[in-house]
């Protein structure tokens, strides 16, 4: 189900979505069947568990009787940390009912369609727009670095635009990962420990001269591609 947009009376932070794992598996069933099959889950239990990631503004039930809750944090980084911890987590259910496994998601808001007659947005390949804060570095990887495996790992935090694993500005055993939106970056950086192929790796935000060199290299590749010289 779509996450309802926040009203003026709600905190502005994008909520994380918490559902009983049983309910997530039964998404095709009717609301009544799902509620009957899902383990008991309470707002109090959800708040108690997810408060460890930061101060919670409010925990809201899903509309229409669907099993699950929306958790809105006061801090964007708290929401990022909660969503990045694990896709499935266990927390206390109702009184005397033990624990329940839940799925945790942090969906992006729906894209707003352009107004009729509005000019089309410029292609990223035809513009030189510097967007700071979208690139992270990942070091400590085993060489040769598998670009697709790196993309799949970081996709858990947000939509990945590009992964660079070889080049003048990428040391051996490292990768540069550019996200499409800052929430993905914030989620990746907020997680203090990362492991890839069973080994710890270091993930850091790319800033300063390194970030500028990254964009200059990207623009140069785009120019070569438009001239028919290949993207490198």
C-alpha cells in the first residue's frame, strides 16, 4: 500500500514503514485475512523497539485496517539508521505474546508528474549540474571489485545512480557510489559498520576536492560519449 503523504499536522520527516513479516508475505490477501494471520503488533511495542535509533515524533497505524505502522522520527538521520539496520527485525508483540518479526522499509515519496505543457527536464548527460552530498566512497574491498555486487549492496540504502570501481580517482580495492537522492547517502553513512563478502569495509561521504574531481571526470566522460568517443 502507498504511504499516505504527511498532512500539515504531521512531522515532515519521511516515515519508515513497519509491518509484521507475516502480513508482508500475505500482501495479496484481503485485509481481514491478513489481520487474522499476522502476529499481534502494537504501537507501544513498535515505539519501544525503534526508539533506540532516535527520538520518535509519532507512531501511526496504517489506514484502512492494514497491519503495520508508520514511524516518524524527529531526525532524518534517525530514520535512516532505523531503515539501514536490518530489513527484518524482531520486537516485542502484545503483552505475553513474545516476539514478532517485522519488515522495515523506507519508501521514497511518489514522484510528482510535470504539469501539462511544462518543458521537459534536461537530460543529466546534457547538463553540468554539481549536486554535493550524493557520493560515498567504499574502501577495503577485495580486488578485483565486482561493480554489480557493490551496486546491489548499496541499493538497500537508496537508489544508486552509478558505481565506479576503476579509474584515475578510484584506488584499488575501492569504489565510488553515487546515489540519486541524499536520503540514500544519509542512510549509508549513518550505518557505522559495513561488511562486504564477510570483511569489514569503510564507507565515507565524499567531499571537497575529491568530490569535485569525481564530477569533473563524470562530465568529461559524458562529453566524450556525446561526441561519439565512448564513455570510457
